[in-house]
């Protein structure tokens, strides 16, 4: 079969294109029209986030950073109902690789930042800056792998086991769906029958009963502190945020804070 002049074999064309793509990924040079990468989050209000999963790391702000140009990121969020000695939080930033099947693996993490609140309720603001440590060239191996940077939290202390403002009354009770059992030692009350003992149960239907009270949502806290999602997570050059480190840098207002232990990729976290 005759060959045409000035035609490069297809295999060589593909190889040259792949080399060019890899070089661009490794250099990670930002486009001239961009000053920084921006991955905004829509939530900007404190939301109740109670202890979940046995108090393991849980993400409450997620930014897709696939193809992120810069190594340094910034996240901002607000806090509410952090009370010193009662409701205290631990937060960190972490990078994850998503490889399919709704699974992800942790790539890197910041140190643990303690948010210990104040003596009374106050809405706080926290800014965190971090070098994510995802290796250069991480995005050239395929076109399907996704990377995220996630703001995570878990309880440092708390939550409280009860609501200090809830009222109770001592009396008999049953679930609305349960029928009175006349053969279980019932007691006649107003034409209905109340069970005073239930075989095989370790609870008694006589005791303290909560009084339903309509209260403002901000009082219905049950020991839960509140954190918003990341207001934004951006990639910035070193000259814009020179404070960023692999362990992390943070600034907080409206809550006491301190750095705790260093990064630990082996601490349990939700894997999906």
C-alpha cells in the first residue's frame, strides 16, 4: 500500500499528543486570563451537624479540584453553638482520590485544628490555608479520576446528652400505635386501658415524659454545634497566601482555637 508524503504514522501522532498532555499537566501553568482557581460552595450559613458514625471524620464541605493548578488552597466557614468545655469541634482539610464505585481514598490531610468555642454562644468565622500535597502530574494518568478537597469535622467534646431547657412531667405513657393490653395488668383510665407492665421489655411506661414545646429553631440544639460548608476553596499562588503549609494555617474569630495533633491518614473517616 503506497504511503503519502508528509503523513506521520498514527501511533506517533498519539504518542506526541500524550507527551504534550503530560508536560502540560506536570508544568501546571495557569492560563493567563486566570488569577486563581475558584471552586465556590453555595452554603454560607451555620447548620446543625450532630455526631455521626461513632464520631469519625465527616465531610461538610467538598470542592472538586480535578485539574487544580496551584498547590495552595483557602477555605472559609462559620461556626455556631461552640461552647467551651461542652461543645467543641475538631476540623481539618483533606484531599481524596475518587476512583469509581462511590469509593475514595485519602491522599493527604492537614493537621487537626481545635475549635473550643467561648463561654457563651457566638457566631464565629474561621479561615484555613493549606498546601494540599497532591503530587505534580497527578491528573495525567487518565481522564476519569476525580480529586476533591474536603473540609471535615468531628466532636472534640460533646454533644450533651440532654437539652437543659426541656421540661418533663411524671406520668403514664404509651406509643400512639400501641394498643392497650387488657391481659397485661392494665389500669382503667378514662375509658382506655394503660399498660403498667410489658413482658419482655426493659422499659416501663410510667415515668418522666417530655412536654412538647414549640421553640425557636436556634434553641433546639440538643448539644449540637453548627458549622457551615466551605464558603469557597481556591487554588492560589505562593505570593497570594505565603502562610499556607503542609500542616495548615488558620485564623479564627468568635471562638477559641488551637492546633492539635499533626496529619494522620489512618484516622477513621467516611469512605464514600
